C-alpha cells in the first residue's frame, strides 16, 4: 500500500493530470490545422491591420463603438509582445478561450477528474464519426455540440 506521505500527494497529481489534459485538448485541435471560420479571423485581422471597424466593414454611420475593446486589447498585446501574425493570433484565441472555458469550473469541484470525464463523455458519446470528420475530430465535436444545442432550442416545452 501507499504510505501516508504518498497518499496526500494523490489529489495534487490528479489536479495536475486534469489541468494538463484540459490544456492539451485545444493544442491538439490546433495541431490538426483547425482554424475557425467565424469571429476569430475577423478579430485577428483587425488587430494586425490596425484599422477601425468602419474601415473594415460596411456599417451604419451611427455605429461608432468597438463591440469588443477588451479582446482587441488582449490580441494587440499578444501581437506586439510576440510578433504574432494573423494565423498565430487565431491559434492563440482558440487555445486561450477554450482553455478558459474548460478550466473555469475546476476550482468549484472537489473531484475535477469526474467533471473532466463527464465533459469528455458528453462530447464523445457518439462513436460513429461522419466520414468527413475522421480527418478532423474537432469538426465532429463541433457538429455534435451544435446538434445538441439545437435539440434543446427547438424541443417543445411542457404545455
């Protein structure tokens, strides 16, 4: 059996494994070449170009504010500090935001491995991948999540 000294380090080892795994997930997704086709590219391009939204998009003249000044400031700091190009800023966005989402709930759990296991099980409860998704598992996960959310949005409520 394990000594009492070793037993007290088991929770710490579990936390290290869970946090490392949750940080590894977005890195692995990016290793497949995943680039989101949504706002991440737009925000990175705005940061690199240094232009205002009015110079990039066709907008009404009364829309003068930046809708996400905090995120633009973070991306500008990363761009200035590390000299990142557009693709690297998008990769940073995916890794940073996904890590934030995955890690934000952990401080409230006594057993983080149970939460992580449930999150993995929820994302991979369907073992049959679409043919096109075999090369891009991140796309499979996205499709499963989008379908899951759609089911709850359109499901009829109690009457």
